[in-house]
C-alpha cells in the first residue's frame, strides 16, 4: 500500500472513531437538585381539656421550610368527635405566629407549627404531632412566606376561605392554614390546599387539580358549627425567594378525592403521591369538603361538626413517616365527622412535587 493510501486509510479510521466517540458521550445532563428531609419531634400529649388547643413545632436543622403538616392521634369513643386541627403553619421561631399585617411576613423560615384543638369532650390519648418539610435546592436557596387573613366565617356552617398569593416570578412550594380563636371548641381548619389566583380557578375558590403545574396561591378554609363574630382564618403561601430565576423549575400538583366520612362519629383518609417524573415531594394539603373541589367553588362538608384530624407526609398506605425521612413521596389527609351524619362529605388530599431544572 503506498503512502498516500495509508494516509487516507488512517484519516478515515480517525473520522469513524471520532463519530463513535461523539455518539458515546451524552449531551449535558441536568439533574433535579431538590432534596427534602422530614423533621418531627414526635407526639405531644393533648389537648387535655375541653375547648382548648395545644401548639407544637417541628424545626429544620438544615434546609428551609417548603411546607409542613400535623397529625392528631385520636382517643376512643365519642371524644374523637371533638379532636380537630386548628393550625398547620410556618413560624419564625417555633413559637411566634404570623397573624399581624398581611403580605410577605417572613424569609428563609425553618420552623413549622402543628396546632391541635379540642371540642367539649377530650380523651387522655389525644396527642398532636407536627411535621416540617425541610427543603434544599441549588436553584431555590431562599424562600419567603406570604400571609393573608380575613374575619371569616362569622356564621355557622358557612365557608370562610382565604387565599395567599406568591409574588410575581416566584414558585409556590407549599402553604398552611390557621384559625383563631382556639378556645371555642367548634371552630377549626377544614382545608389547606394549592390553587391559582386566576379566573379559571375563581381566584382561589377552586383548588388546583391533579396534573396542573406551577400553582401560585394557597387557600385556607375555616369552619364553625356556630355563629362567632371573632373568627379569623389565615392562609400562608411558601414561595421561592425574590430575584431567583425560576423559569426552569416546575411544581406539579397531584390530588385525590375520596367519598366520606358520612356517618356520625366515623373517619376517612385519602392518600396521594408524586408521579415518577414529577420530582420530589415538597408539601401537601388536605380538606374535608362538599366534593368536586377542583371543578366548583369550595363548599363545606355535610355537617357543622366535621373536621380534619391530620394533614401529613406518609407512606403509600397512609402511615405517617418518621423523623429524618428523605424519601417521602405521599401525603395523607385524615377527616372525621362529629356526632351527626354528614351526607355528601368528601376527604381530599394534595401533594406538591418539585423539579428545579438544575
């Protein structure tokens, strides 16, 4: 073989080898850097007396709050009917509540409150357990809390719905709810869920549906079996910090609705999880409702005594996860009737799953 042919042969081999190498080396890969750890101190006994409440808190040793939850282990017998959620909400220090002026009330918050209430009956086995969802992301490294409130509901068995909306160009990560006063026995939080501040969702009256992405608001619903002019409902939205370019980040909503509870003194649970390509669980919500909450304006359940017993990160079977869990992918809502039947009542659960696109 002459020298020119050898050169052409060698060059050809080089071109083929280069093409193979180009095929073998993948394009730049982008991983989701969102990471979540669930923190909980475990159960605190109480409320121990009728018509009272007990505040508990969970705290992030690292990361920032993206959401949180509460679970009330309930006693036996008719006392169950009065054990209810009064609040699941962010806190600046694990004690202080955001109940003053509305708007952006906190930044880079690391504490979550779980507030359990009681009606006229109590049981020695009552307890309240808070859960903090501790969030990290290479992109979303700062957060802010937006609070809104209203003097509602003041009439018994009517919906008191309040919506908090994230600032423009931010991402909603989660949210919470609170109702005060906590010493009337019949007043409680019956819903805390993601939504949108747009006409399609009637500006928060309709909840975000499963498969929708990037909700911008969080709704809270107060419910009272009696008239009370002092009632207030507070909604909290946990949003990405200002000045962060979140165009590539996606928050996906998953939702489920289960019929019941409809019989007096009974309970129902609903559990929903993140899809395979949705990203990591960053928060969740719950409601006891009149049903069809994603297609019609929110309506209350069938009885004034209906209430939530929990909204918390869980296994696929609905069991609450333990302290330090890093693989939580499901959220469970736990609802209960009072002593009366409750026709047309449903239990709803939401989970928010995030991919920061980094």
